[in-house]
C-alpha cells in the first residue's frame, strides 16, 4: 500500500533528521516515496465533510472558538476548511491539529520560532527538501498544514495511539517540556469535538 510505504519512508527520514539535528549536520536526502506522498497530499480534495449539515455545524462551532484570535469571519472559515481538509486527508483529528496550531503559532501563519520552524504548525524548512518541494513556502497555510498533518499522522501511527508521545515526537523533544500537556489542554478545553 502506498501510504504504508510513505509512512515507512517518513519514519526513516524522521530518524535521520533526529540524528542530524543532534549533530547539527545537514538534513537527510529526500526519498522518492516521501516525495510521492507529499505530491499526493498536495492534490487533496478541499471538501472533507460527509455532508453539508456536519460542515456547517463544525464550522460554526469552531469559528466561534477562533473569533477572539482571527476576527475576520471569512479568514476563519477559509482556515478552518483548510485545517479540516488537510487533517482528514492525513487521517488525523482536525481538533487535534487546531490545538497544535494554537500552541505552536497561535494561528499566526507568519510565525517563526527561535529554532527556525515556520508557519501555523511550525514546520522546519528541511521538510520541504525532504518532500522534494524545495520551492514551496511554509508560510502558505495550505502547504504548512499538508506537511504538518502528514508528519503528525506518522508520529501518531508510530506511537500506537499514545497521543502524548506522538505530540512530544512532533515537537522534537520527548521529555521534560510539557508540550503535549499544553496541546492536550487546548484540545480538551477549546477545540474538543465529538463526531
């Protein structure tokens, strides 16, 4: 199955990245399977809801929760539709992605961390090279969401359902910083959703 191969390739790439990050060496070389997975993700359908009613209820609920951060209703709707589409395409809960974005960038698509991570989900630039998309822009919300959701899906699968462990791996530091607890707190208090 293509997605299994892509996830295995992403796993190998993540391990290589972890090793290179420790030694401050160059990012690992892109693989054709990862390139294919990202290229496929770039063609994801925009509408990921099972019906119009579910879409409108979800959008109204999440938009109200996001209104204090993004006042413009049209911008909120556009972002929420993109989050839902990319998360659903990657097989991760959209509410979890919203909680990650809340912690990582507070919904600022122009955010840059002290480590150089960029955009909504704070993706490191080497992932563009890894994915064979070096010309893409991590400040583009759709690109950032596609890569972030794909990476998150890999860590969730690797952690075998342990969301806290998957979140710590997504963050890049497994112990001691409380990252997963912050994300899970936002998930439980602001972004919760039950299908």
